[in-house]
C-alpha cells in the first residue's frame, strides 16, 4: 500500500509543474492575442 501512495505522490509532484507551465503558456498566448486584437482595433503597428 505504501508503495502505491508514494508513486501517486510522485506523479502529482511531476504533474503540478507541467500544469503550471501549461497555464503560464496559455496566459501568455491570451495576452498576445489581446495585444494583437488591440493593435488591429487601434490601427497601431509594432
């Protein structure tokens, strides 16, 4: 039983950083999309 628990905990420890990375990437993508939309609406070119 103890081995199964430790394996589950290790999986969670590995999965959490991956989830955080995915969330950060999504946030960056959304910010870029918002920037692009704002530029198109305002007619600005970077």
